C-alpha cells in the first residue's frame, strides 16, 4: 500500500485458518497495532467463526518475541477445580474420564492469555481488539467449510438434541450448512461486556458468577475461587539448535518436547532424508515420543517432569508395536486454531487456542453464548500416572506454539491445529522450509502423522496423505507401523499457518489449504500507528 505525507511504511504479516480472522488482524495493523494486536484480534474472531475449534471457554498457549530479542511462553492452560477428586471420578465413570459435559471442563485460560500477551507491548485498546469479533457474532457469519464438515460429522451427532447446542447450530431443526448465517447474539453481548469491563469480567465479575453457576448446575466442581485465582504462567521456552536455527517451543505441561526430540534424533541419528527414505525411522521416533507423552508428561508444578530426558533420552529406543491394537479412542476432530504473526519491529507471536475435541464439552451457556472446552478429559485416572487428576492441576496439553530464530532474529513463526499430531506437523513444515521450500509449498505439502490422529486409528497407525515421496512410502511400509492412506489436504492432518522472515527481513505469510484462511503481508503508513501501549 502506498504511503502518504512522507510517512514511512510499516509492515506486518499474519496467517490464520479463517479469512475473517486474517482480515481482523490486518485491520489491527492498519489501526496502528503490532503483531501482538494482530494475533489477539484474529484469535477473538476465531472464537466466533470457528467454534468447533476454539471458543471463549477454551485454553491458550503462545510464544511471544519482543524487539529486544527475548522470547517468552504464555501458558494459559486452565487448571482443574479445588474439588477435583480422581477417586470419585473413577467410581462414577468406571475408570474412564468423560469426554462431553461439565466434568471435563477446566478453568478456561484463553481470555487471561490474551491479557498476558497484551502486557508484552500491544498498542491497541482491549475494546478495539474485541470489536471485530463482537460485530461478527452480532451480524452473523457464513458457515465455513470446516465448520460445515464438523456439523455433518457422525462423530458429533452426540451433541444433537442438546437444547443449547441446537439453538446455535441447528436453529431450523437441522445443522447449519455451508454459507448459511451463524448468528450468536448472546456471544456478541458477552464480547461487548468483556470489551467494556476487561478480562476480569470473565474471571471475577458478573460473567464469572454466571459461568460458575451454569457449570455447577451441570455437575462441575469448579467454583468462584478457581476462576478468580487463575493466572497464566509466563516461562522461558524450551529450545535447541538445529541447522543454524534456534527452535523454541512450549515446555511441559505441553508436548513441545516431541518436536525437539524429533529434531534431536534427526541430527544425532544422522537422518539425511527425514521426509524421504528415513521417514519410517522418523515416524518410529514420533511413535516413541507419543508413548513418553502419555506416560511421563504432566503439570510440572505438581509432578516431576524430566524435560532433558524427554527431549534426548534414549533416542534410538522404540516403543513396542501391537500393544495398542484395538485401543482406538475418541479422537479430537477440530480441536484447535493456530495464528502466526510477525512485524518489522521485531514482534512475533505463535498463538494456539483450543476447545480440544470438536465443540469441546458440547456445553453452550444460552445466556452468555460461551462454549466450553473439554480439556480435562486429557487427565489420567491412573493413580500411578504423573498426569493423574488432582486439584488445581493442569492436564497434559497438546497445544504447542513454535518460533525459530537465526542469530537472534526471527526466522519462522509456526502454528497449527492437529491435536496429538501438532509436533509432527510442525516438524515436517519446518524441515521443508529448511530444505528450501517456500512457506506456501511447505504448509500445502502432503504429511504423515503417527498415532490416534483420525477416527479408527490406534497408537500404531500412520496416516499418510496422497502424494508423499515414493521413497517415503516405501520407508513407511517397512516401518512395522500400520499405514492408512487419506486424500491430499485432509483436515485431520492439521491446519498449519506460517510467517517466514527472510534474511533480508522480508515477511512471507502462508495459510494451510486444509482450512478456510489466508496469509497476508500488509503495509501501512507509520503515522497511523499509536504512539505506545494503550490500556
């Protein structure tokens, strides 16, 4: 965009899974915001337009890089209630945590996560950041292709007949279809209240009071103090050097270690063709990492988690095959959004936000329009597990933002949905870019993911998109894993979004064709920018 009155141009980039979210982020740049503002504005709109993947009642984990070169992790994954009781849950549910309903709802951390991100140097006001989401909820938005698919997915028919769910998504007695308007006036009013009163409204105000009453009326043990006392954890990322880059991701309770373990294995085991002839070996590395995730990952505030051992311990070991056959469980379909943003001032954000399974718990408060996640179903009820349910504990978490830097400068901002497959997806996207692929080609390329990635899979299944390298196909066939072929650009293999920064500082943005989004690099006159942070 040309500048006027001699103003110097300011450039920002963003990629999201829905075009309206990308437009909201671009407008934030236009109005003087930076990458933090762009990421939050996009995330807020996604809670309206992509409710099968994200909602106000969900969690957030993000990496934020500031112009001084520091990178921090905002872990806004919510905790269980003070009244959480694993023994009671075992007795009530025959040893298995429920997937739907109020019991797997932990305190939603996302709104506090936005607040924590803003503290790193956002320029736009809180109410300005929420305005696009409020307008979208009030006016209605066309049902996107991804939402349409999930409303028609037999895996979600258990939600049909729930009056509050039907009111939003089946207003005419059938699921909304692609292109029809999704209107959410109650959610618009909630966003308006949040815009006026700020994040405290969600955790200590009238909205918090209403949320606690609603959840407890459906069987939750969460109470007012659980909401009021929740705060995100701000930590250092975990990181490693790889091919001249520093790769940074989120520490436990998240599974960011899986990506670092895979990159360490590629380096230490000498995998020269990790996406070709060595793909079978790489998938076995991920297979073992998945086992480590399920047996050793937990909330480090309440359990011992050896991060070094998770990243590089016994890399050549392989988890046994066959023990998972017939053990397919409910697979989160939908589950997450990933937003990537960066600007020329050196701000960068990889933001991941989620409701976990498609439509989360399935509960939507009719008074507030808030849909609640079901992240608590990721706890274990095994008393010997470090991830066993306990009061004020965060569950094992599959959200994992990623940034890379080269000599301290931002090189890649990566974010994806994909549940347990997130580290595998991001590893493959990054490897392709390191090998010279542009961002668009890297996110569009066919993928392989091992584990319970789509319905019917076990821990031993590798789901492979059509079009992978023939050498990779042969390597997978020889791996001992069960190979399942799926069409190119299958949504179940994730929706990745990337911003790449060239060595010359040029920004490139790419959105995944498996979603409904777009990547944009926008340039606006600098005099349109605010002078500093705004409350």
